[in-house]
C-alpha cells in the first residue's frame, strides 16, 4: 500500500505494508461493501422518482428537473444528427441557445446519448442522478482510503458525507450538475501530487485531462475546487516552507503542463461560451451576488434529511441549503479540530478551509434566522461587476466547507480507530508525529464512534420529494404533429415555455428528444445589452399568454394585438400552435382564438394551422 507523506508530492514510493493479521483480500471486500452501500443510498435518494419515472419530477425544482431531462435529449440529438453540441436551435427558436453558456452537462449527456435514445430522458435522469451521487462518494472513498487514512471505515464515513452531504442532496432536487463531483477528489489528489519528483510530466498531463473533462460537467464546481486547492496549497506552504521550496520547481512545471493541456483541449469551447452566438457578459443586476449563507443554517438540519423539517426552510432557507449540518456535527467538528490540529497537518489545512470558506459564504450582509442584519459581510467590499465574481453565488462557497467536514470526519474516525496513535511505520499525510506508541484508551473507540454516529445519522438523506406532471399529449408522442411541421418551421406550444411558465410544454421537446424546434424555453441568454437574463425576451404574444394564465381572464384585445400575434408567429417561424390539456386550457383557447382564429380538434389537442397566416 502506498504511504502518503505530509508533503506536496502527495504519495511516496510504496513501502512495506503495515503489519496486519487480516487476510489480504479483506480490503477488496471492504471496498465492494462500501461501493454497494453508496449505490443503495443513491437508489434511496431517487426512490420517489422510480414510483412513476415517466411522469414524476422534483417537487422543489420541477422546471430544473425538466431542463436536465431536456439536456439528456440534447446530447442524444447532437450525437444522432452529428450536430455541434455547443449550440442548439431546438429551443428558443429561431435564435437558439449557447449550451456552453448554460449548465449543459455535455461531459455526461454526450457519452450517455445511446442510453438516452434507448431508455428515454426521464429514465436517464433518475438513473444518472443516483449514480452520480454514488460515484462521488466512491471516488472520495478511494482517495481517502488510499492516500489519507488507514481505516476503511473512516474512508467510508468520509466518502459517504462527501457524496451525500446535506448541501449536495439539496442540489439533487433538480440540479444533477451539482452532484456530479466524482472527478473532484481525483483533481485534488493530482494537485497534491504535482510536486512528486520525476513524474511532473505525467502528473501534469493527468491533471490537465481531468480539468478539461470537468469543464464539460460543471465549471462552477471546478472553480470552487480550484479556490479550495489554492487556499490549501498556500496554507501548506506557510506550514511547511522548507519542503515547499524543495518541490516548488517541480510543482510549477507540472502545473504548467496541466494548465496548458486543459487550455489546449478546451480553448474553442471556452471561446464559444463567451463569444459564440447567444453568449452574454454577466447576469443582469448581479442577481446572485446577495445570496449568502444564513449563519443559523450551519446548525440546522436540512430539509431532505431524516432529522430535517420543511417548516424551518421557510424562515432561513431563502437561498440554498449548502451547509445545514445540524448542531451535533458542528460541535463534533469543533472538538475534532481542537484535538487533531496539534498533531495533524491535514487537520490544520482543513481548519483553514473551514474558516476561510465559512466567512466567504456569508455574502454582502450577515443573515441570521432569515433576517438580513446591518452587519457587513465580506462580499460588501467586493465589486459585483468583477469578471467571475458577478456570476458567483456566495452561499455556494459553503460547499467547500461541507467537503472539508467530510475529510475531517474521516480523520477523526481514523484517529479513534487507532486510539489516537500515529501510523506505523511512516506517517500519512498531515501526521506530525511518527512512531512512539501511546497508552491505549479503551473508552476512546466507543465514545468516538458514538459521537460520529450521533452527528451523521440525523443527516442520512430521505428520498427526494417528487410530484406528478402531466404527460405530453398523444398528438405529440405519437407523431401526429409531423404532417403540420415541415423542416425549418417550429411548433409553438401554449403556453410558450419560459423560466416561470410552461413546464409541461418544455417537456414536449425533451420527451420527443427534440423532434421539433420550439420558441422560448428555460435557459440563460443575452438581452439587448448583452447581459445574461433568464429565458427568452418576452414578445407581445407570450406576454399576453402569461398575463392571461395569471389572471384567468382574457384581456380586451385590439387589432394591434392581432397584428403583433401574426408578427410573433412569423418571427418564431411557426407552422402550428398547439394547446394540450392544461389547468387554464379554456381561457388559453379563448385567447388564441381571439388572436388568430378558431382551432381544430386533432387527437387530444387544439391546433391552429398558422401557415396561411405567416406565409
């Protein structure tokens, strides 16, 4: 087994294995059991979706859920038609959507395209969501067990928290890109191996490949990981200046190779993200800048855990639940840090990460129990129009705190498992003391294990809440629309999909795997000033549709309204307008009839063939 030394060259050459009476196959069996447990947890989290996987979506973020179903279809469509996956015209017709400038998950949807074609996007969404959670826990377990702790049980506890922490499970409600973190532990490991003598080329190349691939999964999580690595490396350099100077040249050379390779592989997609069609510069009004973590959230149990309470989030859960550790885990973490920092370098680095990213996650104003106080937070001193900063959400920096706590749990369990003694024959990463047996403290293990259990068991995730959603009309799924929509024309669903309205109609496109283009949609694109806004700019007709849905009454219409409706249909290159079953079906049919004439009933939809109107 490789032994990890407290240095920037993370892993040393293999040395003699630590004496053990256990069979050699025992670790492999432990690995299988750990991965099996993670898979079962992944199934548990997604259980409510599998009750009716074709017709259920997240209760908390139903539109996000449908967006990611649409993304799986986008991957399948791009592969099937050999189209550029960085852009699509199947949504927001005719302008299209810059997929690199949105959370497109291309690193997942493209490789899984054959399965999406076979199983459909609903099944792929639920299948992938559980698998991503389990895979993140699995890679975390592998890194911890091979490179940081001696106890497989310690690695299991740490890996389980890193894969299924409350903040991660919170994002599983419709945002699988934020649970797709299986490459991040490997990236962190590679960063700490960059100083390894004689292997700077190989280590740099591996890091560059991992970073390049992560860009196509989630750039924001990659940025958070990079910031965490930067803080950790600086902290190490301060704590171990002599060793840092010894490996600095090798580290820099390997980092240059990795950065250069990642840039080479992703240069065009990144250029396309910021300069391609439908790209944008920042978000209008810096909408995320004020989203800081509530201090009370750190000691509150998350909604989707066995100890959680949905009522609490109505007061302090106004942003995102990225910490929500509960009092027991916070107290355990503080005690563990006090006991470990004196003798463990890794624990000291974890302490630095916890402090730095806890403070950074607070936002422009300190928020406590749902009340924004007058006390300035760190982000009040940062201009909100700085590149990258304008796109960042302070509360998500707390995800680094969650990761640090996961590592701390592994370190604490490992220390308890070995009665607080350092490993023999050589120290692992962060152990300052080598050799020298300490007196056995028989009470330490039961007390330590009980403390960890009491802290983490309340955070075991519950199945994510799911709600039924109307299936697409038979007219859509059976292809009844095909005679009405020639190539180059669009099908306009009513209501037009947007970030607020039209969840069922967005799924028409997703569940037919983009068989027809649609106007509007759920995405971020540019406004007239080039700033990012949510959804397509409203046109007069879509504004009328949304207002009618909200009020339940058709407003007085003029000839100008009817002229604008025809102009909008011409802009959308519409062929047909389709209205299926909807809670506001009657009033929407009345509105569209008043605008463009009477419809015909075809199968289970109302249909307006507008080709004579738009030419």
